[in-house]
C-alpha cells in the first residue's frame, strides 16, 4: 500500500513538472497536400514541417505555429506542380527551446528540460521534439515521372550553381578592385572555373 502511494505521488510530481508530448497529423489535398496536426505543445510553439521523397528528389519545408493545440502547413507542391504518386516521409520538428518564444519556454523549460515522451530527442543544446510518419499520394507510381523529376532537380541545382559562381566572382572582383585600385586585373576566368570545379563536392 505504501509503495502504491509513493508511486502515485511520483507520477503526480512528474505530470506537474513535465510535458509528455503528443502529436498526430492528417494529410489532405491529394497531389498538392497540406498537413493538419494536433499536439499538446503550448500555443505559439514554432514548428518545422518537412516532406521528402528520394525517388523524385523532392524535399520541401514549411513553418507552422501551434494555436489551440493545432497547426497547419501547405499546400506543398513540387516546383508548383503536383506531387508524383508514391510514398512520402513527413517530419514535424519543434526546434530547440532557446529559439522558441519566452511564453513557450516558460512551459517546456529554457532548454526543453520539461519535455518528456518518445517524441523527445536529446540534441547538442537541449531537447527537441521530432515526429515522423509516412503518407501516400494515390495513383500509379511512375518510374519515368520520377526520373524526369530527378533530372529537373539536377538541372535546377546546376543552374543555381552557375549563378552562385557568377555572384561569388563579381563580389571577389569588387573586393579585388577596392584592395588594388584596378578591378580589371582580376582573373575572372580563374575564379569562375575554380568555383565550377567545386560543384558536386559539397
């Protein structure tokens, strides 16, 4: 009997000083999905919603904020186009407590020390919440569509890299000119080719 009383007291203290985090999600919207979620995290908790599918090189993120125990994000698209049919990974993360509003920190702790449960992970600067599930976009999975999506993603990244290299060399040329007084002696080709050679290494 005494042991039972002690256990009940410990449970009461634990509930009073900690938050056993719960979360659930519902994905709607077909091939342009949006995410509705429920959680017992306090209002104004900042969340990051991520969706991934490696077969079509898709990776998208959106921010959300808890309000009344609920959150919403989306619709998500693949570069303004509908998602390809298939299985996607959905992850909802509540970033580290120090980045959360003060009203949230007062409930979960300045470093998330009051967070408990299987959704709570230990990070470098404290606890964070991480919820992961999968969902499916209905339809016939097309390896050809997935291949096209991967090729488009590769092309987009390459074009971004070209622009990035151009911007880097413009900035470097300006700095060179400020330092030497003659920006036209800057070896543009060397700068640009060196930058291009780094593509795919990072």
